[in-house]
C-alpha cells in the first residue's frame, strides 16, 4: 500500500491536520499496523515538497503549530493515476528468501516449513477474527485468507521442486 497516495486520497474529502489523517488512516486501513506520527509527518513533508499538498493554514497548539494540509490539483491527478494503475503481483519476498537460502547454504526446506507453520497460524487467527468482526474486518480477512491459501499452495509446489531450483540457481 502506498501511504502517500492513501493520505492524499483522504485529503480529497477536505483539509486535515496530520493527527486527524493518522486517526482516519488507522480507522480504515491500519487496524493491524497503525501509522506512526513520524511516518505521517515525513510523508506530508515529502508530498508538500512535491507539490501534491499545500499548507492551508496553521493553528497554535500545545507544542509546534498545527498545519492543516489540503490536496492540490496535482495531488488529485496523482491519486487518479495511482488508483487506475493495476498492482503488480510478481514481487514475492518468499521466493527471494528461498533463493537466498539456497545461494547461501541455508536450509531452504526449513525456511518453507517455518513459513507454512506461520501461514497456518495466521489462517486460524484470521478465520476467528472474520467470524467475530464487522464487515470491514470480514473483507480484510477474506482478502488475506485467499492470499494465504495461494501462498500455501505455492509453498507446497516449491518444496516439491526445491532440488530442481537448487540446481538451477547453482547452489
């Protein structure tokens, strides 16, 4: 997920302070991994530098002045382009880890077993969360569960082909 694009999209509904952006982000997208305040302000600084947001106003606070950010026309265009661009899926950290394990003499089969056990644990946790959750949680869990199922199938296929892969990468 692009945090910058997500924050820009949230600003389309109207100007907001960094604190409010963080809270809205966490409510909708960060249930499992809330943003850190530093991440929000660093992102807003970068967006400001790139002309995608502007400071609409400042207000005194208990510490530094509170900036109210607004999205610019360039920011709206950027969000439109990001939303319209399909996400690539061929970026697999699992594949990278397996190949690196083979190249460095580590036990790739053990790595696959460890990952399989973690996926099975996550599947149990997500299934329970889905059963007890609201519609947003159910949809988030469905997405994650379907990806876990695909990853579990991939782990089995890779384990079956590990010897061939080791020969191919020269390990």
